C-alpha cells in the first residue's frame, strides 16, 4: 500500500486566494484551477471577465503540472521541433489536454507533489506570476 | 444587440455555500459546479471526499440545466425508450455531455436563466437536495 | 449579477452579408461562422462550393476570437516553438478547437467583445479579408 | 493536507494474479485492469486471446468502480429509464467512459477505497467472477 499526500479543499482555497490577489493587483481577471496530485479538479474560479476557453486551459495546465511534476513552461522551453531531446509533440498528447503553455505549476510539500495550479486568461507570463503568488501564499501558510 | 444577465462570481459563491451547507448537513461530500447562462464554468469545488468522475458530471449537469433552461431530472423523467415524445437519446448528445441524471438546475432571476448549478457524488436525490439548497440561499440573498 | 452585451441574429446577418459580398468579389466560396461573446454559434453559412472541413474550422476561429478577445492571426504570430513568451502549444488546446489560423476576429462594440466571426475555405489572408469586410459593414451599420 | 491510501504495484499484481487464475479456470482469456483510488491505471494485462475493445472497457470499469466507490453492476441495476431514482443516463457520462456493465469493483482496505479492478472479454457474469477472485486473493494476502 502507498501513502499519498494530497491538497485538501482548505489548502486549495489558500492557493486560490493568493493567485486571485495577484490577478486583482495586475488587473487581469483570471481562470484559476487547483487539482490534486492525480490531476483531478479540486477547485476552480473564473473571476468576472475571465475567458471562456481559459476554463479548460487552466484545468489542463494544473492537470499537466501535477501529473508531470513540473511547470508547464518547462515543457514549453523543451518542446522544439528537431531538438535532440525528442520531446517535440508532447503538446498534442491526450488530445491536447497535456498543456505546455506557461501558467501551470506543481504544488510541493517537503519535495513531494501534492497538487497542481493552473491559470489562464492573461499572457502566459501574467498567468505564471499569479500561479506563483498562489504558491507563495500557500508556502507561507504552511510554515 | 442583446442584453444578457449573468451570474457574477459573488453570486456563484452564495450558490456554492448554500449547497455546501446542505452537503455537510447530510454528510455527503459533493462536487459542486456553477456555470453562467451559456453553460461555461464560473466556480467549482470538490469537497474533501468528493468523487473523481463527479468533477465532470457536476459540470455537465450545470451546463445542461443552464443551456436547456430546465432541471436535468426533468429530462430524466421524459427520456424513455419508445415514448411518443421522441426525446429518448438526448442523453448521448454532445458525446454524453448533455447530462440527464438528477442534480442540475437552472438559476433564474425574474424568470430569466442566468446560470446553472450541478452537483454530483451522492445519489441523484441527494445531489438535487443540495442544488436546491444552493438556489434557496441565492434566492433569499436577492430579496 | 453581470450585464453582458451580445450580438443579435440581425447583427449576425449584417456581418455575414459583408463577408459574403467580399467572398463573391474575390471569387472564393467561403464558410462563415458568427458566434456570440461566449463563443456559441449564432449563424453559419457555407456558400455553394465552400469546403467541408471549413464548416468546423470557421466555427473554431469564431469561437477562439470571441473567447480570447483577439484575432486568431495574432495567436498565430506569437505561437512559435522556443519563444520566450511560453505560448507555443496553445494551438492544440481544447482538442485543437482553439484555432490560431488566420481568419477569426472578435466583434467589438464600444470596446467590449460581443461576438466573433470566423471564416474558412480560402487562404488565411483571403479568410481574413472577408472577415474584415463583415466587420466593416457591421461597424458602418452601427454608426 | 489529506492522507490517501493507494494500491501499490505489488498489491496490483496480487489482484491480477487472482483474476487470472479464475480466468484460466473458466477458460476465458480476459483483459484485466487495475487502477488506483483516483481511477488512474496501475496495471493491465490482456491474456492471450483477450478482446481488443475490452482493453478499453476493462480500464473504464476499473476507473468507474474506483471513482464511484461501488461495483459497476450496481450502477447497472439502478440505471433504468423512467425510474424515480433519476439515475438513467449516467452510462453516457464522460463520453461513455463511466461504465455500468458488470465487471468493475472497488478495492477496499479497512472500508476505504484504495483502487479498482475491471475485467472484460467474457460475459459480465464471467468478468465479475474473475474480478471477485482477484479481490478474494488480495483480501487473503492482507490478513
């Protein structure tokens, strides 16, 4: 039997609230998705003005980051046609659900991945900043 | 040009919280989804212990109720093989995303549909009770 | 509650007719799709000779432009492997429904996105020209 | 943070071997799928002669049983058009991935669902018998 650590709903709310604060600060209404360590959705919020397609993209970023245990922008950097890492094409996996656009991060506690956060509606850099703000708030709360 | 009324994020939180209170009262951790009037997700919560497949089913119930402007259990009652209403089969539409299992309700304000709520993880009757509790709380808050 | 402006059917007909006139002028039978601000279809026409796959592509272009609130060719310009904008891969989102091929434009009234137009069957430049002609006619009619 | 119990690979092998022994005994080559508690695949085996479509159906049965925390044949018994339980239609959820054909069982340890087993290629009764044999062997091994 394996013993798995997983984000709870109250953990998810801390992540969500940190991301939302940053989104309000930069003035971009975001779609924010939090998944568990298996990539299944725990919490989602589309701030007033968040984009329709981002409801799916945010979930897919969180799923990808939790499952792959790395940030989606790391996939993005490595996914280049003709590169000798043989990674190009990963972005079409699972019918495109594996998302390599920046804005998805794994959530780690003591080095172990316990969930994922995915944000969409701004530029990937804006999405990344809000996801990081969520993680920062979560890390502070667990000290 | 048309003018459309749509649930805001703060409206969604009232619906969510009413449903969650009922779920705690009956002791069934639920997946709760709120969509806008077009069926696009605004808010989602999987209470600790909510079921994995219910993350999708709850969203599909809310989508269906908002789009069809009726409760999913009303479809359920009418969707019978050989019935002279010619409705049987509607449950496979949109790749099964059109959900006729009880637990999805449209949200109305002044008779107009402004969103949908979908709940899944309990029996359909339990899901329906929690969705109704969310709507009751929302209606009270708008008096 | 939010108040949303949305294209009406009569608005859609003006957009459609402007696009169609341009298509006839350049001699390319087009598929023309008009969506509302949430990306859901309002009107569609396949001119005699329009291409079969374009029935889907036109809808996806209109959906993408309405949802993302930018033209699909803007995504196209920015979606480059290895670029430091971390956007590459967006073209496979939503099972490829998020379309970055030129020919999709958001429809704006007073700066707010109220719908989308997507055109397919010619070259992307031809599709873009016809979509722009639809928008020009619509803008003139709203003066 | 939540603490989750999950089948390990060695647990999965015991389940698999119990199911396989029964399949050999009744002379029906089976597809056998074992998932974790979130419905994600841990182990799969198509015995020589197992059916092609059953590679998917076995996985869907195991996913459904783990996620819903009940056997797929229990869904089957309750999913009846016109029934007052409002459950009919659940079989088309998730694009039909939610499988209500007999042969999927949750795996429980101390009352908690830690995974699922799904079997396909025989009649549902044969599939159920083999799944139960896997569970029996697993339960004996944990005494």
